[in-house]
C-alpha cells in the first residue's frame, strides 16, 4: 500500500491517501467506484489536457456513499429537505 496527499500542487499532495497499484493503475482505497481505462485520444490546450479513454474494467462498492457536488458544495449524499 502506498500513501500520498495534501491540498497543494506539490508532488506530495497524495501522501496521506492510501492507494495501491492495480494492473499498473493507481487505485485509492475507500472509493465508491474504480474504472480501469485505456487511453484512446489526448487533446492538449495550454497547460490542460483532456484524455478520452475506453473503459476496460469497473468495480463498485455499494457500501460507500458517493461524493456529490450539489448546490456549490461537496456532499456525501443528497437528501430531500
């Protein structure tokens, strides 16, 4: 198991996040879903890149709530008020 994190653009921003390699792809522990993909195309503009990929494998943990961006905030669930 590897660990990395912090809230910066430094190389150590993932030092506190537990992860491992899964078929040469970093896999973070405790996530709702994991997709292993193969890159198909890459488009670059200035300092940004968009990668189009083909999904090769998906695994989902139904016991973990998804992180949702809703009403300008991150939440672990959306419940009616």
